[in-house]
């Protein structure tokens, strides 16, 4: 037992050291979106926004897009059967600015995921050489489109995705919203991802994805992933599998998003597609999330047990203290780079168990076919369909 205890603690410390080294490497590899500003030419850009029941955020999003300083762009918003005031807001904005086109979404075909179907419809109506997909709960600095196009041209890219500044307004959001940022920044060695051919290392975030339209069509567009819940990750992997060029960028100074309001929305939102990230593999999914729980919760549990008077071996207390210190460092790096509150440096103590709960909730709801989003049942397959 003593040997197992020691090996488990050193496994935790080893994982944390490796992921912190990945963070340090990514700090220098991940470029800021605003670093690209030179436009050797001005290709037309179609900014595409799928929207369903987004009256809380849609006006701020669209207004920020219409305020872009880019010389040649259009904004297309698809009202995907909204039952709130989204349609009325969009019609009012379109009447005031001819660059905004509002599309009425077609009925959702059987076996499709609503957002993917909306995005495919938007693609069919876009007339730009480049298409920029953004979520309706984002808003954008006036140079966000210009910076994106400049980066695309400079790198001869087929896909550019920017990590936004994720705005958190409640403690529940602070516990959960940094989770996807952690997965990008601590687990994905970006230098390796950018310079190897394996599609498994490709990634993107759907809140800001700019494609060369011809490239998106070449890989099959959203039609190719019609029933895969994880559209951003799947499209990035398709792009890379086709030997096209992609990059992630730090968009925290150009793109902003408040994904959810409160813990309840966070749990519901992250539950809808977290299981699909692992291709619906229950064994892999269970192993990964139990390991995550062990890494971040076991050292805290050891220290709590010691405080409560349990006989913990001295080396166990030392290694647990080391693991907690490394966790604080890891989350502090994420807070510093992505503009989260410094409270993240300690809130992970509660945040990781909450995220593990969300993960297993996602698996359970997927296995029992109870996953819903925007009042629709989601039927998610495992892999992109063949064309």
C-alpha cells in the first residue's frame, strides 16, 4: 500500500509538471490575434452567425460585427426558429444597415444537429472568399475581422480559430468556464500540433472560426459532420487530415464571450457535447476523467485528512503539498494569459470536481439519449460521415 501511495502521488506530480511545461511552451507559441494587421489584399469576408433564442446577446454581437473596420464584408445571421425576440431584433438591425442579411432557417431534417444545419445554410448563402463563424453570444473588437484575415493571408491558412476572452460573471461560471481553455492550453502542445500531420492534435473553438470558403467546402463543410456534436474539433481535424494549414490564436484582446449565465446554464451547456469529444468511447472517457479527478482532488483530500488527524505518511503530506502548489501555479498561468480572475488560482479546488460531475452527466445523458439543447434533442454520432 505504501508503494502504491508513493507511485500515485508521483504520478500526479509528474502529470502536473508536464502540463505546466506545455503551458510555458504554448505561452510563446500561441500568437495574439492582434499581431497580424497587414493586409496585402482585401478578400471579401462573410461573417456568419447561427442564432436560436438569443435575444439576450444577439444585438450586442451583431452591432459589434457591423462596426468592423474591414473594407469588404457582409454579416449573415440565420434565425433558426427562435421563439423569443431574436427575429424582431434582427429585422430592426437589418433595416438600419444593408450589410446585414437575416435568413430564416429551414426546418431541421431528421438526424441533424440544429447548429450544424444552420451553419451549412449560412455557408450556402455566403459570397465571401473567406467565411467567419462566430457564436451569437460573442462580441468583437472593431479590428477582429481585419486581424483574422491578415493572419490567414500571412500564414496561408485554411482555418484560423481564436480563443476568446471568456467573461465570467458568477462564481459558478468561474468553476466551469475555464475548463475548455485548460484543455487547449495545458494538454495540447501547440508547437507539436502545428508541425505534425496527425489530425488528433488539431483543435479549434467555435466562437471564432475563419475558413477559406473553398477549403471548408472541400472537406465537406458542416454537412460532413451533420450529426457530430463537436463541430469545431471535428472540422479542425478534417482540415488537418486533408493536409491543409490551420492555427489557433489568442483572441483575448479582440473577441469576447459570455457563454453561460450561472452554474445551472454551465452544467447544461457543457453536458451537451463533452462526451462526444471522446468519440463516445466510455472506457477512454471514464479513464480520463477519473484520472483528472485523482490529479486535482487526491492531494487536497490527503491534506484535509492530515488536518483532521488521520495518520498520513510524512512523504504523503510533502508530495500532496507539492501537487497543490503545482496546481496553483498551473491555474495561475491560465488566469494570467486568458484574463481570468486570480480567484481561479484556488477555485480549481472546487471547479475540478464540478467538471468531473459535468463530464459523467454528459456521458449518462448521451447514453440514455436525453441530451437536449435549445429545446431540441441532440442525436450525436461518433465520427464525420464520408462524403
